[in-house]
C-alpha cells in the first residue's frame, strides 16, 4: 500500500496566496514527534483511567457516584 | 393758471374784475397767503420747522435735541462704522461664511477664521488648539488570511506586523485525524514554551483541568478523539511584541464523532518567546475554513 504524503495548506499573508504542498522532512519529523507524544499522553491517560476504574471497582462505586463525591 | 390757485386755493383777481377792484382783490389774496404761512413766522437760530399736525401748512418751530451719537465704531466681529452721513455696519463673522457647510472657529482672542466643510465621511477633530477635518483611521478587524483546507495541517505565514492583535477563527467540519486532536503552534515553534491554563470539558465533565507548559496550545487534543466538527476562536495579543510573554486566549467547541458529546476548551495561555509572531500552524489535520484577522 502506498502511503500518502503528508501535506500542509499554507497561506502566505504577504502574497495572499494559498498553496498545498508536501510537508518537508523537518515537518514530517515534527508530526511524528507530535503523534508519538499524543500517543504517550493518551497511554498515560488510559492508564490513569484504568487505575481509576480499579479503585472504583474496589470501592463499589460508579464513575457518576465518584464524581458526586468529588464535586 | 387756475384760479383759485391749484395747491392752496388762494383767490386771485378774475380777468373780468374791474381795475378799481384790484387793490381789494390783492388784499384778499395777500391776506390769505399771510394767514396760511403764519406758522413760518418766528423761530430762532438752529430751530427746525416741524409739522404740528397733518393739516397743510401747520408748522411749529422746534429746537432739535442734541445728538447722542457722534460716531459708530466697528467693534469685534463688526466692520464698517463712521462719524458722519449714513453709516453701515456689517457682521464680519457672517460675511466670513462663503460656502455651504462653512464653520467659524476662533484663531485667538477675539479673532476668527472660516473653516470650510470637510470631505464626505470626515470628522471634526482637534490637535488640542485648532479644529480641523480629519479622517478616522480604519479600525476594527482586517482579514489577513482566509481559505479552506481539506484534511491537511494549516500554516499561515508572513503575517503582517502592523496590527495590534491577531484573531484566528477556525470552522472545521472535521478535525484531528485518527486519535490525535488539534493544537495550535506559533512560529512553528515546538519547544515547551506554551504555558496555558485550560479547562477541557466533555459533555460537561472535565477530563482535563490543566496548567502546564507544553509544546503547543492544546485545543482539542485533550479529548484523544477526532472531532466531527469544531470551531475555534483565538486571540493573540500584542503579537509583534518582543517581550517573552505574549498572552493568548482561546475557546473551542466541537462534537465527538458519535455526535453525542460536546468537546469544549476554554483557556488562557502564554507564548514565552521573544520573537514576534509571524506564522501560525495547526497540529493535526483539518477540513474546513479559516480566517485570520489583524486587529487594530
């Protein structure tokens, strides 16, 4: 399967022109870093959510009940 | 010649009168004249003849009152005047008006000058001393960039540096492809210099209430889900300032892909960098329209 190229829509305020161009190597690298960071943050969030659920299960509380206790 | 005389009705001798009657006739005539002009008798030096009644030849010698006015001097705002004869005075301020719309303004104590009307749309302004017509410099918001994008990231570059603030509006029909949401970067700077305090809500509950230093202003990425649509408004204040504390506030609302939960972000942030902001980037692919305004 051919991977589609990442593209950027760029509007140059000086020329007033909008172009769609392929992302540069540096931009692609940054996107990969951003994606990796997002995945890491999501994994951390998911882990916290799982921990939270374990605790709630141990206490026998629903998420809504826990929210009421913390509100 | 009429007889009696046409104006005064004095009886003169008739052509058929006997010569011997002439002395008596002249006596009648003379006496009539004498009687009618009796009022002209008398008087003294400087007196004037004044009508006593509307009756013909009814006069009285009168002494005129001494005149109070010996001259008319044109004061401030008045021209003309004089000390004899007919005197004309003119309101100089009135004659300074020459054209419809003219105004008169003081040029000093007791002096004035015409100020012709301005051109269409001008307003009366002042430099603190003198009034003049001036145009109001265009304020408000000016579109610096606008357009539509389809499933790409957005980069707005070469931003005009002559405005005070920037206002970014995104109206996206989808945002955040895959599991990644949408963030905003300035000057394509990916360093952890984006300080922001934000509250991100999903359907009223708060998955994130964060105050952190990150590599972008987080708009929708807290939700770890692509939005089916979202709108963003972002103010970037004093964006040309080289002070390393540029304040930003932004609000966004979207819907998750099941169209069941509103995704809301309210945040105040700071871009901790001395560079003036010349470009804005989205992090995450978007589809929809954008407008960037320069705000005076």
